[in-house]
């Protein structure tokens, strides 16, 4: 197993991504989104994206439901899992991936995102 932190804990109001993350040998991951404080009614969707090595374009592997307040959400990607909308993808983690946090409004959400890569 390997652990990475795509986003350290901070209050955020705008859309951003983690930057490219490298996967050398793992088949999947558990991504933990820990939202610890909210101002008003934020709305943030977290998307695990793969990167096509030829075109450099990103594609969606799994997107969360909108997170609108304090909560802990786990997204799972691994072959042979039973797919569940906004929670689990029956897929493999590509060599290059990232996490995109899409803010639906300017209300602040404090969160961190960590990942455990699984063989």
C-alpha cells in the first residue's frame, strides 16, 4: 500500500485539482474526503480522473455526490468491486491520475483528501 495526500486541509472556495499523481504498481484506491467546516451551503464534487498518456486529456473514473457540509466520504476504485453511483467504480487506477474538486458556488468548505493506493 501507498498513501498520498492530494489536498491538505484548508478552506477553499474555488475549483482546483491536485496535480498529476503517479501510480506505478497499484490497481485501485480508497479516497477519503474529510470535510471539517462549512460556511453557509457549499457544494463540492470530487472527481477521480485518469490521464490518457497519448493525448494528455483527463477522463472521469468516479465522481462523488455533491458534498454540502461537514462529513467524511470514501470513494473506492478497484477491479471486481460492485459499482455504486458516486461511491464505487469497478475499474483500475491508471499510471497517472488526479483529483478534481469542483466548487458549485463561492461558499467555503474546509477539507482534506487522502488516498490509500491498493495492490
